[in-house]
């Protein structure tokens, strides 16, 4: 009966995830457009095909073989023709003509023939007033092709160079291009307008109701008298919006200021509701259906303190966590976290019930580097191999994170490195002192496809030192297998096991994953992956007896993160592996 239930869930999941893909996917239209005329200009050919493929993402919503579909098809083909002309101009080919010939034998099929003509080059570059000529960066010069990207990059660099050591209240740079069609050349000019040099003044906040003024002032990234920078004002707006406390942030400055003045800044705010309720569902073959409910107050004490209660329930685990986070604790780059939880777990390795409480301080050393240190105490009752013991574990966890990912929930570029050190002492004397060491790395690479094709990989390793395996509480040992570890295997199914085939946990582990993610639509994607890992009874990770699982998955991308469906099979199926495949459904990428 269990196997039938798995098959039924898989069918339902396919109906939810896969059928919408075939119903809405624009590439299911079997488009067959060709670009000709650029055989001797390979980079330009690739550029034109990128423009074409990008425009084809715009779906034709009406049914085929109807007058409405034919009209929509012709409209989109005309738009693509115009877009290719503009794209060629951006590369300096201002005499480009594009001819489209529709293939009457089939819909969504035709040929775009491109004649670029000669590429225009720059024969003169001027800056007005001429006093700013020394700030010109050597990004472009006379004789270079007239490429729009280089013209704009030069303008941005010129802006930064002029503003670098000055405090201009207003700085505007405009550019103009005059084409000479006879000589295929262009005159490029930049016009600079500056205002008086001033300082940043006092910030006044308006519109807030329940957020304290004192807290808002702590978020201002300047002090009165600092050099005026519009970038700092924009940074403050972004910072305020990122708190989740406000739905709108506007900055108001005077229309006219005098040389050397302190410019007052008014920040108009509109608060959003500070309380929210969330619900989520998951399904793992081994753990069964699960749910997560949370209640959040983002301004609990009036200074952006975040109080959160989270209930997670599935067939194996039940947790109730209550956490309070206070930003700007003692220092502007620190936050205080107070945590408490009630938990229970009943798996093949052990049974556990207990409570835990802790406090930690996180410091943001830089935009990418942060560290955390704290204390935790847990009281638990654990039944391990038929023996019931009580533990009172006191620990001082210390961790560090270097994070260069572009997004936490759905990273496409960058990498992260993490490390954790946590010594334990049992106040009830049942366990010997021991220390848990862990490290991990994640990396993401976008094949210059703007998020369509992503290579992702991760590696994690850990070790328990200071005591033997059986003298370490079962809930603190390492296990592997499952949706966040080695897919294809059930929870804790990657050894070691006792004589009865029950997982015992170990003193070291290593796991890794590699994924290829392809987003064929803005909202839909597919994934192929391979996971591997091992758990060892020694303190050194075992790289010789790795268990591997492979699988495929579907992704539905939402505003709050991707919905994930993965199906994986174990490559090293043993008598301890219960199922021939595993299904995982949850929110967020696997890593």
C-alpha cells in the first residue's frame, strides 16, 4: 500500500507541475525562425539570435489555427524585426535593414535577413565645459566603433571621476551623437552640468507610526557635515525598504541650495503591516507530508525587533521555535538573537523529546563577511538502541560566513564559505565533553544566460572530536540521506548501521551535490543533479565509501522563492535502503 501511495502522490505532483509546463510553454509552439546575412560576423550573429530568442519568450496566449493567433503571430514578428534593427544600431551599424519573409508552409516559421552596412566609427570626442576633459577615462577614443554600451560606460565613469573628490548637490551628464552618413563616422559629445558643493544635513523622518525615530536615525549612513552624495541617500532608502517595515520610502531635498550649505533631508515613510502569517507544505517519501506555520512581528518593541514563532510538523519531527532578533545591539553592525524551542523526533536511529534555549550575537564585519557567537542549553530525553538517557547539554557555538551569493533563496551567481565550532558539556554527566566541527562551501555559475542555465555545487564536511561515538548523544551525531543531504536515499539511510540495520550515526560526514538548472520560462525550470556522501564512525571523513544518488526535478519560480519537486534514485541500493526512489517537494532550492 505504501508504494501505491507514492505512485499516487507522484501522479498528482506531475499534474500540478508538469502539465502547466506543456500548456504554457512558448517553446511548445515549435518556433523555427532563422537569421541570415551575418555568416561572416559570428559575434553579431550570436547577438541577433539572443535578441530573437528573448523576444520569443512573449507568449501568444490565443489558440492556434484562429484568426487571433495569426494576428498575434504577425504582430510579434514585426516587433522582432524592429528590435533587431535597434540592436544592430547599438553595435554601430546605423544603416541596417532587416527583411522578414514568412514561411507560408507552417506557423511560427520564417527568415530574418540582415544587411548591416558599414560600422560607424568615432572621429571626434568633445566635453563641455572643456575643464572636465581631464576626467575623461580612456575607455573609448577616436577611431573606435560607435558602440552604445561603451558610450554609456564612459558617461558613467566620467560621472564617478568628477564626483570623486567633490560634493556637488547636482551633477548631470548628457551625451549626444551626430552621424555623418557619407563618411560613416560620428561626433560624440558629453555635456556636464554641476550645482554648488554642499554637505549632508540633518535627516527628518515623516509618516512612521509605530517605528521609533531613534531606531531610524541609527540607519542613516552619514553624520551631519559629510560630503553630499546622492548615492548615500539612495542607500538609506534601500536600507529602510529592506527592513520590511515600510511599503514606500521617498527622499525630499530642497530645490535650491547655496554653496557650502548643510542640506536637510526629509524621508517620507509609509508603514506596512508589521504582522504576518505564513503557511507551507512539503512532501518527502520517507518523512511523509509536512507542514510549516509561522507568525511574525517585524517591529515587536518599536525598533525593528523581529519576533517569530514557527511550527514544523511531519511524521518524524515536530518543532515549535520562538525567536527574537534585535538589530543594532550595542553596535550598529551587531544583532542579538534569543531562541527557544520545544522538539520531538522519532526516527529509526533514536527517539527524542526536549527543550532548548540560547542567545547569540551576530556581527557584520563587511557586506559579505559575518560571524556569530553565543550560548545554548538543551534538556532532552533520548532513547538510543532501547536505552533511555537524559542529557543537559551546554554549548558555545561559534560560526562564520563569507557570502558572495547574489540571492539567498534562489542563488544564480557567486559563492559562500561557512565554518562552525561548537564545544559541548553535559551538565547531567551522561555524555563526555565533545566538540562539533563543520565547514561548507557553495558555488553558482551562470553561463552568461541571465539566469537561464545555472551550474550549482556544494560540499559539506564535519567531525566530532573528544569522545567515542556511543558517548555522544544520538541527536548530535552525524547522519546523511534525505532532501537536504543525499537525495535518492531516505532520512539517515546513508550508514553506518548496527547489526539490526538501524542507523547509528557517526563522528564524521561528508556530502556534496552538483546541479544543472535550466529555466526555460520565467516561471518554470528543470534540474538534473547528482548527490553523494558518507558517514563514518571515525573522526576523519570517509571518502572511499561514498553513496551516490541521481535525479531530476522541476521548479516553479514565485515571488517568495522557487517551489521544488525532485525525484531521485539511489545508485548504491542496499538492504538498508527502503525505496527504489524518493520524492521531495518543498519551497526553495535544495542548496
